C-alpha cells in the first residue's frame, strides 16, 4: 500500500510530538517534586468553633520583684481583655487570687532592692479600682476572676493558670524558667545558670515549662547586629546554643523558648536563636515552640506580648493541651530587630493601600532611628504598634499533604512571610514547599504582620527523602551545675542562719 508524502509527513510529525510528550509532561507534572509529609501543630483545630483566648503566661507582683500588687496586676490584665493570666513570681508558686504563701527570702530580696513589700490579695468579692464589683470563684477545679460591668452585666471571665512560677527565686541568677500546672518551685533556691534542675523536676511531675527571654542571659541583647548574635563561631554562643538544644531534646515538657518579651529589647535576636534550635532539634521529630509574653513587672507593659491559645473551652486542661501541642500563636506589639523591620518594610511598601502606606511610613521611621542608634553603638528604640490598633488574626490554616502546600488565612494582616532555616523564603499566604525545596530543611514557619502587630505561627515539621538527619549530640556537660552550687550555697546559708522575721520586725515591714 502506497502512502502519500502528505500522510507520511503527518505521521512523522505525530511521532516527533509523541517522543517529546513525556518530557513535556514531566516538566509540568510530578517528576522532580519532593513528597513532603507535613506535621501540622494545628491539626484538629476547628477555626470556626475554637476560641482564641488572649493569654499572658508571665507576670509579676510585689510578692517578688514586680512593682504592683496582685490585685492591681489582675485588674490591669482584665481591663486589657485578657482571658487567661499566669502569676509567675520568682520562687513563689501561684496558689490562687485569694491565697498566697509569702516567702521571707523574697521579702529580703525586696528589701535589698529597695522595693516596697505588699502581700495584698483579692477577696472572694469586692470592688475594683474602676468601681466595678468583682468576684473570684472556682468552677470545675479552675479559678476565675470576673467583674460586673457598669450596665449590670457580667464581663468576661479570666482564668488563672494553676501553679505559675518563675523558677529562680532570688532573681539574681541567669537561668530563668517559667513553669505551670504542677506544684514545683515554691521556696526552692534558684539555680544560677542551671536551667536543667527546674525543667527536669517539672518534667517528672507532668507540668510544662519554657526557657524565658534567653537573649537576656545569653548576652545576645548586648549585640548590635543580628549576624553577631548567636554566632556559633563564638565559643560562648556555641555552648549556650548546644545547652538549649540539649534541654529541648531531653525534656519534652519544656515546650520551647520565649521569642518576644517585654517590648522585645532583650529578645530582639531570639527569633534567630529559635531558628537555630529548630534546625538542631526538629530532625529528631521534636518541635520547638515559641511564646510571647509581657513579663510584666509594671502596668504599662502588660499588653506588649501574649499568646493566643486555640481552645474549645476556657479551662486549664484545655490550655495545657494547647500549649503542649503548639495550638497557639505568639503575638507581640513590639519588634526590635533591625533586619526583621527592614524585611517587613520591603514587603509592606509595595502594597497599594492607605493603611499599608501609613504602616510603611512607621516602619521606615523605626528603621532609620534604629540604624542611627546602632551606628552610635547603642540601640534604644523598638518598633511599637499604636495603641488601639486591631491586631491581626489567623482565621484558618490548611495543610495539603498531597499538594505539599500550607495556607494561612488572616484578617487585619498586611503581609505573611515564610521562614525556613532562618531565612525568609516566600511572601504570601500560601506556601508551595516544592517551589522552595532547595531552601527548606526540616521545618517552615510563618509570621503574620499587620498594623496591630505580629503573629508568630508555630512551626510545621517536615519529613521527606533527603531530609536533614539528627545530628550526633555527643556528650554535653552543663557547667551551670557548678555555677549553681557556688552561687546558691551562700543564699542557703543565709536562709538558715538569719533570723529573717526579726529583721523584718526591726525594719518595720
């Protein structure tokens, strides 16, 4: 059978197209894509029915080194719309709004620091400073504070986190650890440089703990540049990084670190530490969570940072589950890191809206001021959100393990960016992991920024063929054990030999 030249040409062309088809399909299909398994800390959260409870996990009163009484601190938190608060005085476990055992050692510390001593507590009912009636009541084993508003209706209830304490009673040492939910740390002498003692004891008892504002005692807050802070080529930073990584690998109930606290001056480089620890710890399958807090010693800092706990109900059991699973967001109204502010400015300035333009102007001003201060050798300022500005709110998180995408939907947000191994890899609310496979290690995390502040979304852990393997930790020795023994012994001796009650009587306290 004869085939015409025209038919032959068509057949040859078709054959050529078919020969190229597999390549064309592969280029636009699955070949070369990595099959990620995404561990989603927010799995199980129903964003339509769960509440986002505003929570302060770190506050102080005149029972330790705070500047205000317990009633004053409670009322201020209530006024600012907190749903949950923890009183975490140094060495004094929080046993209730209406009951507290005051430790003579802390009284002595207060006298040394020339602080006033005031052991005021709330009554079961009374009148707040604003004139509203209040009551303290227990329900289901939990304790709540509630005011009756001026119109006669009941305001929101504020849950007290049980057994809150900062486990370094003298407040002179450099190992600050907060714990909650278990009765540990009351009248327990500190642990200078010794984080492991409180963390391990809380772990044994089934509570939760967190490493507080590490930048203050790692000396990172003394640095001017992000590149210098937590630089592992510095032996001291390398030791402290390995110390924190060791603690987080060893004790699952130590949920993570404080990444933004008290106006972000001392914590401004601690997001870098967070990412370093994530790289070291997450290959083991263990997450490192980041919290934000007020660490409020004064009333004017109470609304600086907080946690938004995603919970179906306001109970301490639900809060514990939220914290240990990572079902929360850390939130702050302050940002002190120069490089982060530059990044946010670059993202916001290209957005075409009046709000974006206004915020970009504020960011630009902060960047210029901080740059000048760094040039002069001392940073003093931080970016601060204007009072009354509505904070961003995450309304949904969708993880698609088939498409390897993570989508964060938010209100009152100007920009969302994604971080892997300490670098911003993508800007936008949806991240396709395969678009950035050459930049991704064992985790990704998102930051949501708006006129009302910043939200830190907890990290998503990643497993896949070729994922970073856990590093060999080897043997780590914590020199804090020796430092603690040397520094705590004099305090123990003083506690035994000094007639503290007589001292306070003579002092008229």
